[in-house]
């Protein structure tokens, strides 16, 4: 199977060939991601995938409320509140009152931890940028939608 760009008139792999390729590729990708070292100062935190997603949203999109984070992470606000509380106590996150509504809290990455988190998570963003930049917006949307559909299908099998 060719890995280079296809001409518009070239047919892509059949479904079975694509499945074979992905069954080989996915474990390698997961293995490589798992080998990325967690910064030493975070190793005792037992960070899971949701923590990494939360930190990524705050790093790339800036400060936001617990409800905004919950919507993006597709989890309950109480789940995010627990994660934010845990990471705040460890000095990773900072919570402050919203100037417009004092009942709400704005969550951000603590200034002292931002460089470490940026260095750590930026590597993945650079790799995704290299993979996604050559694609058209429609191709990127299809790629993301396909990964979401795969995630739902795997979840349905559990």
C-alpha cells in the first residue's frame, strides 16, 4: 500500500486493507505516545487521559469555567470540578472569581507550571500539525469524524 499522496483518479485501499493497516498502526501510535515522558514534577499525580485533555484545552484555548471545560470534555461538571480541585491543590491549576459573575470560577494553568506543560503537550500538537496541515479542511473534518466514530464503535463493544 502506497503512503504517498494519491492522484485524484486513484482508488484508495479497500475497507479490509485499511482495517489491516490501522490494526498495525494504532498499537504503534499508542505505544509511542505512552513512551513520551511525563514531566518529573507531574509523575506523582497519576494523570489520566481526561487530565491531559483538560490541560490541553487550557493550554491552547486559555482560561475557562468548569462548565465550559465539562462541555468540551463531554463529562459532568462535577467530574471536572474534582479534577480541577485535585490539580489546584497540587499547584498545577489556578482558580479565580469571574469578574462578571462572582459565583463562577475561571480555571487556568498556574503560571509557574505553564512552561513545563507547554513543553510537554506541545510535542503532540506539533506532530498533529504536521499530519493535518497537508489535508484540506474537509479531509481534516472527515479524519476527526472518523476517529470519533471509531471511538463510539469501540465503546459500544464494551
